[in-house]
C-alpha cells in the first residue's frame, strides 16, 4: 500500500528566503508525482507534475525534483513571497490507475 | 471555462442525520472523483466514476456512504447516518479519461455535532 509523507507539517519563514518542502513515498512504482497548492476554503490547484521518467520540473519560482529510487521529491520555492502562504500537498499516481494518494501537506507561512 | 461546482459550501448537522452533497464537473469531463479531507490530512479518494459507472470505491464506507452519477454528468454523495468522524471537507474533482490533470472544486465543509 502506497504511503506518502510530508515533513514538516508546518513551516514559517521570512519573506525573500528560498525554501524546500519534502515529500516521501513508500512504493517507487509510481506513474507520476504532483505538487498541489491549497488555499483556505478553496480547492486544490496543481503546481507541477513530474512523470516517473523525469527528474525535475520548473515553473517560475518553483522547481520540483523526483528521485524514484529513494522515494523522495522536493519542492523548491525561490524568493518566497507572502502570497506563497498556503498548504502544499504532494500526491503520487500509480501506473495503471488514476487514483491519487496524497501526503498530509505542509502548511507554509511567509512572514512579511 | 467554468470550473467544478459544488454545493452546499458548508453544512452543519447532528450525528445520525443524513446529508447530501452535489457536484457538477467541468463540461466534457467523463471522470469524476469524490475525496474526503479530514482536518490536517491530505485528501483520500472515496469513489471514482467513469461516465456513470464506478471505477474505484474501495475506500467508500458503504454502510453509510453512497454516491451516484445517473446521467454521467452531475453527481451526488450521501451520508446516512452521519457520525462525528465524518466531519471533513468533501472535494469533487473531474478530468478527461486517462488525463494527468484533475480539476478540483472548492469543496463542501461538513461539521457533524
């Protein structure tokens, strides 16, 4: 059974800092991994999707990496801004299925 | 393009009462998902539909939860009777079949007292 873990559960940093969020998964037979953002009272917004054959994906100030062999992914946020404050969730999809298995999320606060 | 619509946005009920949630997916999305997100946890898939057929309901507590998608478009999720531990946000998502992209609605926050 796939289990996804995100550490830390919460993180608070000053504006302008670069930061890294971590995600680990127990079964390396994944199809892809996604990072989502969740704002209070709103649904999930997809940020980055990495296919199992890829090592990283970039979008603006965000960079996500994937190491399948070690069961780990990181989300790097450069030059953080108060608008980046949200909960960040990673989710993995198994080959042959559309079901996503989510981690519990990291609640990020960027202090002005 | 309109997103995934859900209603109601909030619901408070007493334990043992029944409740129903509604979801309207993005037009053309044949695949529809219901997730349960308990406070402090990630979403957990309850049921996945392809058109009006069930693809995966392995984590749906079938003694109290039911879901339907009669015409392959809108869907309803029902809980009867509700328990305190059902307090959560219920998220609906939709996608094209086989697509990597799932689009999420704003969710319905259920509080069971």
